[in-house]
C-alpha cells in the first residue's frame, strides 16, 4: 500500500502535493518524494527516507517549484527499505524532456517486462520498483516504437498485469491511468474552480484518497474508472483517452482497514461501511449476554468505527480502554516482526483501573499473524478484564495479496493453518468471531465489484502469474 498525489496547472503545485501526501501519510511512512516540472521545462525531484514533514520540508521543496507536480508516500516491504526504491522515478529520454512517474500497486509481470527491456533493448534499471518499470516501459514505446505519448501509455497499460494507479508527467502534460480492474483507489478533484460541464485542465488534483482534498481546498469530482487514461494539457479540456475497464476488483481491505474513514473510496463512505460491519458483528452476538455493563472497545484507530457500529447496535457502551501513542506508525506496515512487536508495546497502553472485572468486546479489523492481537489481549487481561471476546471486522485472511498490499506468505497467516477455535486459543481470548464474506454482500452497494481474494482465494490472475511474481525482485511500491 502506497499513496500518490498530483496537482496540475496550479501555483505552488509542489507545496500542494506535499500537503496532499501529508493527508495520506497513513498509506506509507517509509519514504516519500515529489517530482516537479518547472517553468523552464525541466523535471526535478526530491525524495528520501522518512515522513512527509521530515523529507518534504519547505526548504527542500523550495528548490523544486512549479505548477505541475506529482508525489508518493511508500510503505516498506521486507528487505527493500531503501531510498533507491522511493518514488517518483524519472526515466530519461535521449533528447528530453524526461518522464516522471509515481504509482500505487503491484505489477505481477514485472520480472518478464524488466528482463525484456534489459536484454532486448539494453535498458538499465536503478531500482527494483514497479514505478520505475512503468516509466521505462512508456519510454520504450516513445523512443523505440516512435509512438505518441497517448499510444505509449495505452500500450503500457495493456502490457502490465496487476494493480496500478499511476501519475505521469511528460512535457507540460500530466497523465493519470489505472489498471483495468481498479484494485487501488484513485480519485480526481478540482482546485478553486467552478465545476462546470467541462473540466478545464487547470487546477486539477489527483490522489489515492478523497480525504486529502480538504487540506488543499479541492473539490471531489469522481473516482477514475478502472482502465481509464486521463490526459491533462495546459489550456485544453481534460481528455479521457481510454476507458478500457474489465471486471472491477476493488480491494475490499481498503474499506476495512487502509483508507481513512473520512473519505469516499470506491463510491462508499468508509466510516459508514465500518459502522455497518460493526452492527453486523453484533448480529452474531445475540446470545453473548452483551448488556449496558459490557465494554465495547476498539483496537485503535482503524477499528474505531467498527467498534462504534457494534456498540450503537447493542445495549453496551462504546469506550476507549486502550490509549494509542500516535507517534508510532502502523505496526502492520513495519517490515520486521521485531519492529512490529516493539510497535505494539510502544503503541498501546491500557487506562489504569478501567478494565477491573469487566466483560470486554474487543474489536479489531483483521488478524494477520495473530501475534499482535495476542499481545493486546494479554495487555487487556493483565489490566484486569474478566472476559475478552474478540470480534474481527473482516473474514479470515487465508491468502497473500499480490495487488499492492504486503501481506505475509500464506504459511505466516494464522488463518491458513488454524481454525477459528484454534486461533481463539492462540490469541488467548474467551471467544472469537469474524465477519463473514457473505455479509459483505449486505453491507456494500456493489459487492460484485470487489476483490476478496485474500479471504476466499479467488484471485484475478492465475497461479503462474504469482509464481513469476514470487521469483521477481521485490518490486512492490
Ligand atoms: S487480495 Fe485482499 S488485500 Fe489484496 S486486493 Fe484483494 S482484497 Fe485487497
């Protein structure tokens, strides 16, 4: 999971992109960067390891001013936490101007395309990152196949398999394009202009999530269609080059966990979906004896609205017995187990005397390895809780993700080898229930548009694709 942002044809675009990235910092805290086309037609960039406020400081981005800018926040992948894999990437063209690219997703046929570009066309890669691959593939079609930029991007889109929400700067143009299944979110907004029938290609903003638009004063317009290619050029109307969408495969985990609750993702209000999940979880608990003395609480923060939905549907009260230290990032996105363990200890602390002899419904969004949740259950029991009933706002995670989320291998996923009772024993809870895949059909407006592959193993791409991906360098965003 990563985040992308782009501003087209607006003063101080570099600053606005940095602010937009700050609003989607939850999508990646390992590294970040921006690329800017300045008034002389050069593309410059600045990127580094760390948070947006550390890397994209006013001093650093003052050297990269322009009205067309893109940016990226990256989340780490094990062993590949290196500045060289941070984005955006710039692909040089023989006579300039260069191409700048940032992308969120995961290219499954990365290895095949990279080998072809290196062996057949003498391309040199600096990173193992799929953002660079996309830029070099576009450059190949432009330079070697003499295509126009629109043709080059269309061919690139056709050749890539997997998930990609991508922004690209070329000359004084910006392109936004998305994989045909629309795995990762990608939204379009308007900056300080009246929304008329036709969007003029000035003051346009793109981002992974609409919650970032408020910070720059942008208006949400719509989500990009799967397979869509948008072209922006100064003084011209926004042009939709292509809408080659196939069956939609939006990542349902975005609604459960990743996306911020104050946004609209895949046409769903994220907080609303989470509250409905919570209410549905209470439906499973009619015989649990939940009453006004029961404490319903979340593992903060991604589960807050699920726990709230549960509590509002039940006679119990929503309360907050665990305090979260907000200076610790998402433990799930830490690359090593040791970091994740330390993250739990540093991240959560129980309120003194809060849990004494209480019956607790502890709500979390998902269970990956089970080790983090076991530490939290132990923490809550050690603080005095009498009963701890764990409720999970997603189905059992039984498979890895190949579309932009760094879930561990199958054998590391506790639900791939244990049943619910065994997982309950492992996490040391008094009871455990998961949200069912079937009940998402009730909660979502268009459940058929979503990917549930890590829950039901119904992947869009074949196992051969995965094998190739597994052999490839780790190229995730
Ligand atoms: S496999 Fe899971 S995490 Fe990956 S895109 Fe599908 S639903 Fe999302």
